[in-house]
């Protein structure tokens, strides 16, 4: 099953040359989930040949502009392009008021239904679930209420071995795919292990938006397969990071190491950094399996 994320924006606060504000597109089993929506997100979707019409779920971490200023434009373009299927948005409660005011004073009546689900920033909880995955909030420590999100795949059923499955009745397929053995009327046993192969282990992707280094959110991200974590500054600017409630590249590496994640992606880079190699090397000095969240790159999770 496809489980991948494409980086649309990796800059913090303001866009700079070749880096847009934060946005990511997660593809799970050909369903698309937009994570944050900084200014210029719809242009990035076009640039990287990703269809906005396929997005049915949007998750907004907090109400600093570099994480949602692109949202009203994206929703408006979907309206103008004739979208009719519903859109689900998960974000801070005040975001709904912002959207309603924008649409009110532009006299825009969306052609499609907008379903809004306010996030709770005081406790981590499951906010979305379908047959492919569940989404849980990560309570972060920023200047204003802020949540990350962890996307966890659900365990898939076993896969039938076609040559062997063709020799038995289809009536037994469902139980065998669930890993259950079947006893026939004559007492013969059909063992699930003989007729199926195990599905891939479910994977998880944790998205940690703006935050201080804070051990209180570590239990939510522990042992995740891939962690995206902000790394706004290098560690020589730790005081500045603390002042603005952000994380350094070194701290991001430490967080990945402490929580035994498999892979770390770092992003949300300050505009002061024209090149990013130094941030990568700083994170890798603590956690080797680190990569830069470079725009246009797609990471298999």
C-alpha cells in the first residue's frame, strides 16, 4: 500500500528563494491528506504535478500564517474549478471563524460542503479514522496553541496465495485472510499460514510542527517509523530558538534518538540559511539517518 509524503514547503515564517512556507502532501493508499497550507501551496501542487482535486482532508497545526495563509486561496480555487465533493478540515477552533469571514466578505458560497473539526490542544486524541489509517494529535509547545499529527496505518489483512487459494472454496477466504484457521466438515484444517502471506507491518508518520524541545510530547511519537520535526535554527542560536519557541537541528536529532524513530526529516528552516547542509550535518551528528525535507522530494514512509 502506498504510504509517502511529498514536501511542498520547508521554510519558516517567510518564503525565500527556492523555499516556500510549510506544506506537505501525504498519500496513503491513493487518498491524499494535506498537512499545513502555507502561502503558495497551490502553486507548489501545480509545480510538482500534484492534483489539488484529490485532496479530501486538510490538517492545520496552528494559526501562524506560514502554516495556513495558503488555505483560503486553495479552497477558493477548488470552488472555482467546480469541486462538489466534501472537504474535511481539522485545525484550531478559531480557524473556522477566519474562513467564514473570508468567504462572507468575498461573497463566496462554496459549491462543496466544508466539514470542520476543531482540534483540542490540551490532550492528544484520535481525530480521524478510516479503513487505511488513524490520525492522532501531538500536543506541542509553541507560542500559541499548536498540534502535530501522527498518521498510523492500520494492519492490513493477510494476502492469499493465489495458486493455493484456487484449490479451496472462496467461502473460506475471509477467515483465512484474517489469520484464522478453518475447520472443514470432515475435520480437516485449513491453516491460514498455508494459504496466505502476512501483510506488510503498518507504518507511522509523525509530523511535529513548531515547538520547543519538550519531553511531554515524546510518548506520542516514540518508535514511529518516520518523524518530521522542525529544525528552524542551528544550535548556536539556541537562545533565539527558545525565545521563539522553536527547535534547533541538534535538538531535532536528539529527539529522534531519544524516541527510537527509524528516520528523521527536518524542515521549517529559518530564512537566514541560504544553504542547508550545515543544519543537516548538525542533526546527523546525533542521529545519522536524517534527511532534509527538500521541496519536491517524495519520501517513502
